[in-house]
C-alpha cells in the first residue's frame, strides 16, 4: 500500500530537483566565478534583482516553511554550494538561509568535503564567514568517520585563521565592516571548538575523547596567538572554554613531558601508525600554550569566570601538598617555557616570572630535596636570563627576589654546585654573575652562623667553605675574564675574597694557645677548687672544639699566597693597562675637539670605574699580606 506513496514522493523530489537545477542554470554562473564581478560588469544576463528573485525561489523549494528538505538537499548539495556562496553579496540573508538548510539537511560527511573545497575557492571574507557558519551544524550531525573529518576541519581552521591570521587579516581589513566580520569569524571558531567539548549522546566514547583532544589543541593554539597579539580573539573567552575541558594534573604532566606517555599497542601495524600520524599531529598540545594556560589558572583573579576559578582551586590544593609535588613540577616547567620561549617577548617572559612567583608561595626551604633537580635548574637559568635582560628595573628587582626564593628550595648539599653551574651559564651578564657571587657569600654566612649556634639541623655539613669558594674566585679574578663590561662581577668577587681574608685576620688566637693556657691554669689551682676547675675546663674544651671547627672556614697560608701572587697581581696589571688605555683615548678625543666630548666623557667614566676596582684590589692585597704575616 505504501509503494504508490513512495513513488509519488520520489517523483516530487525529482521534480523539485529539476526546478533547482534550472534556477541555478539561470544564474549563468559557475562555481568558481565571482557573482559581484559578473553582475556589476553586465556580463551576466541576470541582474542583481533577478538574482535575488531566483535565490528567494530556491529557498522556498529547499526549505519550505523553514524546514530543510533533507532528501532534496542531499541530491543537489554538490551543485548548490558554489553558486550560492558566489551570490552571497546579492542577497546575504537568503544565501545564509540556504546554506543553513544545507548544513542541517545534506549528508554531513559530504558537506565537510564540499566546505573545505569551497573555502579554497571562495576567498572573500563575507563568503568565507558564510561557509564557516555552516560548520557547527555539520559537526553536530557528523558520526561515521568522524575522527579524520574533524581533524581535517580543524587543521584547515588552524592554518587559515589562527596561525595564518596575520596574513589573512590584511584581506579581511580591506572589507567594509571588517570588525563585525572578524568578530563573527572568531565567534564561529570558538563555537565550533565548544561543540567538540560538549558531545552529543549518540557519539562513542572514542570519538568523545578524540574530539576533546582536538578541541583543546585548537584552543591552545588560539590562546598562544592571542597572547602574542597575533589574533583578535579574546584570551578570556578561550580560557573559559579550556577550563570547561577540565585538564587534569596527569595530562599536564604528560604534555609538558614530565612523565613518559603510555606505550602504543604492540599489535599496531606500520600502515596503521602512518594513517594515524596526521591525526596525532593535529591532537598535539603546544607546550608554550599549555604554559600560558597554567599561568592563567595559577594567577587567576577573583573576577575570572567560575570554571577557571575551579581549576585554580584544584591546582592550588595540589600545590599546597608538600614536599615537592607534581603540581609544583608542572608550574615550574610551565614557567621555564614562558621565561625561555622562542618568541622572546617580554610580556610572555613576565608571565613566566609571575607564575614562578605565585608557585613559590606554596614552597618551603629545601623542599626540592629528593626530587629531580635538572628541570628546576633550567627554570633558574631561564629566570636569571630574564632578570639580566628585561628592560624595566622594577621587573628585574622582582625577578631577583623570586630567584632568591627559588634558590632557597634547593637542599644545602646541592646548592653550592647549583650556584657554580649557574655562574658558568651566565657569562652573558656580569651583573647577574655579581649577584650570584653575593649569594655565595650569603650561603657562607648562613653555614658559619649555623656552626656557631650549634644548629646542626639547618646545616648538617659544611658545603660552602673558603676551599670550595676559591675555584669560583679563580675563574672571575683572572686577566682573561677582566674587561670593562665584567667589572661588576670582578668587584663582587674581590669583596667576597676580602670578606674571607677579614675572617682570617680577625682570628689571632689559635685553639692551641687556649689549650696551653688551660693546662697551666689547672696546675696552679689548689685542691679545694677542683670542682669549679672541672666546670671551667669543660667550658673551655667546648670553646676549643668550636674554634677547631672554625679553622676549616679559614683560607690556608698557601691559599692566601696563591690569591696574592696568582690572582690579584695579574689582575692588578690588567687593570692598570686598561686604565692607561682609557686615559690615553680620552686625551686624544679631547684634543680632536668638542665634537668628541661625549665619547671622551664616557672614557673618563670607564677610567673612574677601573680606578675604584683597583682601589678595592689593593686593599684586598694588603689583607693578604696581613694574613700571611700573622700566620708566620
């Protein structure tokens, strides 16, 4: 009984298809032609008015009463999309209605292919925006073969409108109302990514997982471009969507390469691996963008959207679990990426410092003990470079305070080696080297004070002693290192050596003298004062042990002689040579006339700095002589 009805329906659809094809033929346009040029030039038999009329007839057939005719749209989709997009400027509203009906009624798998092809053929911003507005409806209906088609779509979106936006922007800016068009474009991009994060009930779990990964990769790329000022999209809008994705701490560890990813199945064939290579590439999460996300979460303010605040509370709870946790490793890895990013933009580097500062609020001294220190050392190196090179003094000072807090997290036993390596790595900045040498002095004082107070818990062993500091001083106090630009580091090294020598010069009484005095005093005491003498002997013995321990923190006579003859004397000669050079150059420039007065003033200033350094060196050399005389 249903056969006649089905036959009638097929006949009706076929009749409507013929009408559609006739209407399309009457437009006298091929898919690759530009309707604006054809109609305005008069080369087409159809005028703007007749084109609008034809488009109105088409929408009545394809979507009667606003309801898409799926069977008909499926039959004419290949013939329809090109001419309709070409006539978008003739009647934008009607053309968008036809394209919307097409996105809701035609085969979604075929529409993906048609859409990507049309994006390459129709390049005007209005046409591209109309095509992209079809994408959310297509994604909601796509099921069979979804994964590869989703990857294809978002690869095109990322290359054209995210990574390629600086080039595409010029074309969009040349169109009237470009602001509205570009805003509409990025709204569609965010809407399409949001759909992948909110899957429909009919999708399989593998598709849901895949969609989330592709969406996060796309949003992270968009976030990075927005942070670099290469995209007009709002960072906050992207961050809100990423917060909805609920990236776990385990995912962050894996994507920041802090853990080893799970191995693939042994049954996978080479052909399968090759086929999945492009899919995996599209799902990769850019590490710098992940670092930006971590910064946004840790440093988010109360005015941020609730999803982002929830992520912040989760991460802060993990950060507060000491000793060193995966959350701290993630934050430090993210900060290191931002501080040493390839972009070399100060705004990105400053975000890295902000993330590091916020993370270190959750740490305690020596909390890195027992953890892998290599990534944390990379972070310290990146922070030093930022501190040395940032153009603003305020940021440099803040970075230095953050560096001090970061160094405190190292255990005592590893801190001296860390400072030695950091000094080797920061040859590019004598000022940073000077600050690190000053930190060495602070470490020495900290350990010495711990020894004097008997606080063996804070410094169980002696790591920072004159004997361990001397190799560092040898490197800086050398004629090869000395130059006008390195005077800050040289002056800091001289001050450290002067401090060590003053320590030695102030200890004129030796432990042997104290012991000798003790024995003489004991022999002369009467028997009735034996008890008091025993107590006194105990006190003096403890004092003697303290002094014996203190001798380990003194430069030996051989070390003092070495410093005076092998370090200070060659540096003295080099300093005097540099002073003579600058003085002669200043005199020559002054004789040439007032035109060279500025450069002459700079020469005089450099001479003054050299002279101040020489004055400090001479005082240190005098202390060497004094120490050697006292130890004879």
